[in-house]
C-alpha cells in the first residue's frame, strides 16, 4: 500500500483529467466499420500530444502490444486491438492507462453499437452503476472488502455475474500496486483505506456465468460460457472525508 503525497495526487489528478478527455475522444470515434487498431492508434497519438505515454505498451508477459485494450462481446478485459471492423450489436470495453509526469492513471468504459438487446443495455448500465456503488464506499477507515461487497450485492441483485479472477488495484507509482480490490467480498475485511491512497476500482461483469479463461494470445480474458461482458473503471484518491474521482 502506497500513500501518495499531495503533490503526487495533484499530478495524478492532472493526468487523470487528461486521460478522461482522451477516452472521450476515442469513444466519439466509435462507429460501424472502425477497427480496434484505429482506436488504439488514436489513443496513443492523443496521449503523446497531451505529454503522456501509454501505460500498457510493453507491459507484462508476453508484452502487451497496444495503448488501448479493446475487449469485444465475450472478451471481458485485456483484448488486443485488431483489424476486426466493429458491427451492429457489438459490445466493446475500452480500457486505457497513461503515464503522466511519471505517475499512472487507469480507466475503462463499455460502449455498444446499436441495436443491442434490452438485457445487454442493462449489462452495460449495471457495470457503470456498480462502479459508482463501489466508489461510494471509499473513505478513510472503510476497507477494500466494503467496496467489493457493495459491488457484488448490486451486480448480483440485477442478475449478472461478478468475475472473481480479476480485480481492481492501487495505482500511481506503478500500473498495479497494492491493495487488490476484488469486486466481491465481505464487509470489514481486506485493507483499511487511508487518506492519500489512490485506487483503480473496476467492476467486470457478465451476462452469464462469471468464470473466465485466457485466450491463446496470452492476454484476452474470455467468458467460459461465451456470454457478453462489461467493464467500467476509474482512478480515485481517498481524501480526508471521502474520495475524489480523478478520471472524470
């Protein structure tokens, strides 16, 4: 667990505001016939123009190859951008991270190309709402288990699956820091939150069963049952009396 200084939080907040605007630009480019490669190239260009650099390029093993994760339909997260042209009915999760002044921010949104079903729209909306539900639990003295419990209760009350094998995390000096923030859990358990902690909260939910597998590319996390998925994420700082969302 790394508590950030006020100066570090200011830099992370500046980077987060820029990253939020960049992802808005990427989403505005979404339409039928556009490819993940095109969106990733736009994201990388906009980050460079903003004075930052992609956090994902070269990350992990095998090294992640792009500035943007593009996860389509039954891909929950970490999808690698390709030349696949988006089609009506696609649900697309866009996950983006940036290094700005040496500090990291991370965020994600799920969008769609109409027409989609009413239940698929509920899936996307529930992921976004679950993010807000989890964030509302952030304050000094609460725990990571409080966040996970709130997310799980909300998502499962809507009849969707909560992915267990992936989690949110601390962020700032590195893309992934302690503590782990699962999207399920028990109140009062886990790491106690302190002012100055910077967290990436990210519900990942499915239309069907929550179980996932890793695709042959070594990155794409797919639902085992082939059901569609949605993902939402923000970077948040714990303040003295609550929280501040840094990527909106």
